[in-house]
């Protein structure tokens, strides 16, 4: 028989644990969802509204799978990050770049075992921190996120992380805000070295 105190504890446990991990649209597994939550709830986050997008998460899974397939942590596997979103049916504003190295949307990493560890890595990289925390005014309009983590022990990096954080579909995507400077993270990646067996 469950006592009144035990049922209150169970209720509080489920309420607390559900607030710890973001919903399934944020990431493809628990660690990916936790990374999304760390990004969304970081005290230095400049965006006031970030929502999870299942399509972005699905595209992140496909990108992480591609990195695993090649054993690389690289932005330009199969085209630019911006083009990857467009080709998958995600509508970016037309002022987001379309050149081979255009990247206003993607953060990737390899070799980090946990969401907390990769988040520390991202925050220690100026281009990634600037994008993910919207430290540049251009990024402050971005309002949708999707995260993936794929692990394969026998691959070069073991863990492959992909974060898409971008501007979601708006009624009028043809209006171009006036930005003097549109940042491009280009080929910046972060990774840790795995200990040799």
C-alpha cells in the first residue's frame, strides 16, 4: 500500500524528472534532449524563445549518421549545413547563405561522452558559443532547435553530436532584416581525442 507521503514523493519525482529532460522533439535520445535543455536554459542564453522542432532533430540524426559513416566530424559532408536543411524541406530565410561553406545553423562535435561535457566544449569555442547562446544579434532571431547524438564504439570518435539552431518558418520570409554583419561559422568544429586501447 502506498502512503500519502510516498505518493507525494512519486508525484514530485515525476514532475522534477520531466523538467530535467526536454521533450522528444528536442533530441533523438536522453543525452541529446539534455543538451537541448542545457542550451535553452543556460543563464547566458540571449534568446527569449526557443522551441524544439522534430524535423531539425531528424535532420540532425541524418547528419550524425553521415559523420559516423565517414568517421569524420565535418560540416561539409554532402554540402553546406544551410543547404542540408533546405534539401530536407526545412525553410530557411533567403538571407541565410547558400555557398559551400555557409553555416549559420549547425554546431557539431565528436568524442564527448555526455551532454554536460559537450556543452562545456561548445561554450569554450567562441564561434559555437556565439551561435548557440546568440551572442551576436544575427542569432537572436533564431527560435528552433533540434539535437542528435549517435554513438558507435568502434568508430573514430565514438560520439557524434549535431545541433541545429535556426530561425523557424515565418509568414513572410522574404522580408530581410537589416544586418550589417551575418556571421558564418564556416568550418569550425570541436572534438576530443579518445584514449587508445
